[in-house]
């Protein structure tokens, strides 16, 4: 991430950890990057945040990253809400457009899970997201053992021990409070309500 200190989280350790957990849990999806002997590769995958600053995920057995991840140091990126900021929203005319966004980079070593760990990951992920949908939750026991065995044999579970968390919260913190208020109004009017809401609650005014 671009290391502009204006766009780093300025919260305490507990609040920062909660920010990471909230972003990963709410988005639930990210990208895993790794430099391999075949060149740089990326995989898109659901993510589950676990205790102790670990992130679990699974990939197809035939994915270009699967055979290289065990023991490697990888990078996971989670993208939160974002929105285009028009220069016409500012009172000061001497401005240019920009883009506000929230993103998190996580770096650390990756280990491959055994089969029991993979099943636990799948159960945790489905339970977490099923809880957000009205009605009776789906559970893995609704699938026949033969089908479940065939499907799980086609994927591999991994877990990253995150040693570096690099969040960027670009929420117009470098603008005056009155200009930030205009940006929030503009984002809401253009339909970018999620990033506007984060500007109200997370950004420290300049």
C-alpha cells in the first residue's frame, strides 16, 4: 500500500484489530498473491478470520497457486467500499478528482491444512454467511457423503499467519471538515453510500 500516513488508521490496538476483523468478516472475500517459479500469480477466494491473527482460505487443487503456497510468504488483499470523488464537490475550485477507498493488505507465511482442518474451515465459512440470510441455515450435512467427499477432494485448505497488517483508509482525511462534509454528501448522492458511511465513522478529520 502507498505509505501515506494520512490514510493509516489512527486508532488503538484493540480498535485496529476490530477494524481488521470487521472488514474481513463483512467483505468475506479477497485475493491471494504469490511470486511463483511460473511468475506472479493471484487467486480469488473466500476468507475466514481466525483467532490469533490467522486467515484461512481454500483453493481449487488445480489452481496455479496451490502447489506453491505451502511454507511460502504470501500477500492477501481485501478491498472494502470505494467511490469516485468529483472535484466539483469541493468549495475550493483549485482541486482535482480522486478516489476514496478502504483496503487491507495481510502478509505472512502460509501452511497447508489437513483434511479435518479443511472441513472445519468450510463449516465455519458457511455458518458465518448463512447466519446473514433469512430462513433455515444450510449445513454441510445436507449433502451426501459421496458428493461431499468428491467436492472436498477437489480443493485444498490453507491458513496464513498474518505478521504484517497494512490498512489504507483513504477517506479525505487530508481535507478540511467542511470539504469532507461536501464529499460525503456527493458520495451519498451518487450512490456510494458505503464509503460515505465509513467517512462519517472512521476517518479522523484533518
